[in-house]
C-alpha cells in the first residue's frame, strides 16, 4: 500500500515566528538521499543549541525567567543530542569535527552591537533558528520511510516549535515593547530568507 502524500505543515508550526519563505523543495530529496550527512549535522546542531542555552544564561542572568528556562532547555537539547548520537552509532557513524554552519553564521551577522539591542536580537535569532528547525524536522518526519525515525523527528519538530515560542517570549520581556520586538523580528525574518538563498541547498538541517 502506498503512503498518502502528506500535506505541507505551517512554515513554523504553531508558534509566533512565521517564516517568510518555505524550504526549497529540492532540500528534502537531498536530505533523504544523504541522510547520514544530515544526521551528523543534526548532532552538531543539538550540541550548539545546548551550548547556546548555557551562553544565554551566562550573559543574561537578570532577565526574569531566563536562567531556569535556559537550564531546562540545555538539558533537553543535550538529551536530543544523545538520541541523535545513538542513531549515528547504530548506523556506524562517528561525530566529525564541526565545519561550521553558514546559516547560523549569516544570522549572527545581523545582531546589533548595543547591549540592549544585542540581547533582543540574540533571542530573536535563536527563535528564528528554532522555527526553521521545526520546519525542516517536520519535513523529515513526513519524508522518512522508517516509522521510528518518523516518530523521532515528529517529536523533535514539536519541541522546536515550543523553543521558538520560548525565545520570542523572552525577547519581548527583554525589549519591553512587543510591537517594536515584532517589527525587529519581521526585519530579521526577511534577512533570514535571503540567507537561505545565499547558502543554497545543503544536506544539513539548515
């Protein structure tokens, strides 16, 4: 029996960060064909997500709610990393040296320098990365043949959707003016769409 063609999910799930552009349709076939490469990249993404949560806690301990939420997030991302590493081990893969992520690097260049603006931008960029991850992991959940992998990536997509909402809420708390934070988010999202075009289609999560 053939599987039904899945309907496309919202670009970023149910959270507040609505991506301006969908992933290039060429991405999923490439990601499925070179899934081992995607797995290794995914492990690096989870590692950096955990590290970023701890970095946020170090940088902004005074932001109400942030320390406890970042501690929980770091623990969750570390658990995701462990699960991805288990999948890699089962496929005979090892974690290679991190070659860097041109997508995240492109977004980080958009972060403003003044301390208050930098805090808001760091949180918004994190929200955007989580929103794009949500979209990509949802696509993998729809495209993979293995039922266990489909469930795994579906669970991770739901987690990423919650993470983008968390970072957005913290950005609003940091900025103190939601309309201004929303305006800045839309500016960053427009740039994010351009970053995706500039780096092209890669066998990677971003």
